[in-house]
C-alpha cells in the first residue's frame, strides 16, 4: 500500500503537524486527528515512513477506547470518516482508517506513565540513583524486574525538538495540584490494570505505557492515542516466559528501529537516516502482529 507521509485536507485549518499526527480544527469544539505513517526515533522524524502504520495505530487506539469506556470517558466523537462533517468525507481516500474526530479538551501538562517492569529510562534512573522518578527502590534489582503493583511515574510534556523528562510525583503535584495529581495517578493505574489483564489474556505483556489526560467541563477524560506500539512497550507472553528474568524479550513496538539506528554512526539529530526495506517491513510486521493478538482480528482498512 502507498505510505502517507503527511496529509492535506482542503477546507480545514492545520493546527499542528507532530512527529506522527496531523491535527486539524473542525469548528470550535472538535479536532480531526490524523495518524500519518511517519516514524520517529530519538525525537527525530525519519525520512521513510512505515506503510499503514497510522492505520494500525488508530485502529488499535479505537479498540482500547471502546474496551476502556466503562473505566474512563474519552474524547472520541466519531471513527468513520464518512460520518464526519464536511469536507472530511471528500478526503476519505487518504483519511479512512487513520482519523479520529475528537472533542477539544484542555490537556494536562504531563505524560502519565504506568510501569510494569524496570527497563528503559527507568532502568537508567535506577542505575544512576537507586530511585525511579523520586521513588526509592530496593538495592540489587535487575533489569526487567517486574513491579507488582505497577508504578506510576509522570514525565514532562516536552516542546517540539526537546525530550520528555521523568519527574517525581511531588513535582506533578506542584504542577497540577494535589487533587488532580492523585486523580491522574489513580486513573492511570486503573486503566493500565484493565488493559494489562486483557492483553495477557491474548498472550501479550504490556511492559509500560504512557497516557495523556485532558479536561472538558471539569471532567477528566482520556485523550490522544492509547496503548499503541508508539506509546507502549509490548512483549509476546511466550517470549517473556522463556527469556525473563535474565534476558531481553523482543519488543513488539518500534524498538527494532531504535536498535538498527544504534548500529549507525549517527548523531541522533536531523536529518535522520533512511531505514532499509528490511527494517521497515520488520517494524510493520510487528505492529500488525501486536494488533492482531490484542484485538483478535485483522487490521481494518489496512489493505483498502
């Protein structure tokens, strides 16, 4: 299928073109979120997109929004482009499967991360300080140590070109207040628990993930994308059972792209290197497999 690097929707105002999503204004109260096939690593958008990636991300988010709707409200209004306001249906060839019409919300200024394992930036923090986002951890923990219960660790929402940074819970309280910080923590862990139990029933381990929360009329709602390979780290349960605790199971997210880039003589700044066909196809295959495992069906619209 043809990859979509970026979109142009005549008649709608483009508000932002992020690493992956193009965001359009739809009247005063709604937004159109369009997931392109762009892929980023180390905060750099790479030149070659992954065909169909935006469709996979969007359809997986839709699955989670529907599964979690009894746990938390969300910002989704419509997922079928033919039922969205004009001029969206006229652009269905490009937008189908990769677009969400959502309510505009005031987005809270923090990434809310749920961690089931000690890895990634959390492992680096622990190695350096024995703590994780200000949380004192026991000495002698190994990489991939499982947290039971999972940990809540917020981070900053960085401006374009900057990196998110882990912060303490106390820093989150300072940014949003005690009541909202407590609510974000409780909601994040509740959603993660529900999602983790479903995923494990489908043979998938969610290692960690990040959520974004917003507010409409005083109510906290789940926004942005949810539990996709761009915002989460997944393992196949059979790999985790075989390899842990000593080894590192293969990641079913964009880690395969990061691993390849680490083999290159690249300074992790623009312009990024081109991914070879083999890496693009491996990444695409892993995105598809994690969708099919979690959802129990093939990806809608992917081969339209």
